[in-house]
């Protein structure tokens, strides 16, 4: 999985980059090995926002989240994205089983 980061209005620490890379790398265990992941993180006053776009093949999913802590925001947006990936794979399995 190729992960691309974009940061706006703040300079990220190496720890934050590694944390995000490790957390989003877990998407590959859900069958998203050849996908592209674009992670946009920004800070506006006390709002830490993350927008994630996952695309690969016929798959195109996105999730957005915000909180007062960037680490928590990363975890929340990852949870949303994992739920979408699972829902999508369940749909595919159902169609495959029915057809």
C-alpha cells in the first residue's frame, strides 16, 4: 500500500508520521495491498482534522474526522475507514455468494 501524507498549518514530528504510517498500514491486512492512500492532516486553532482517501481498482472510499488531538483523530478516521472497507468486502462476498 502506498501512503501519501499532506500536512497543512503545522509541522509534524517524526513520531506522528511513524504513528500514522503504522496505523494506516494495518489496512493492508484487510486486503488493500495494492491501494493508494492519501492522508491530509490539518490544524485550525484547536481543531485537528484528518481526511483520508483510499483508492485502488474499483474501490474509492473516504473518511473525515476531527478532534482536539491529532493522534485521536488518526485513530477515529482509521476506525471509520476500516468499517467502510469491511462493509465493502461483505457486499462483494454477498454478491459473489448470490451469483
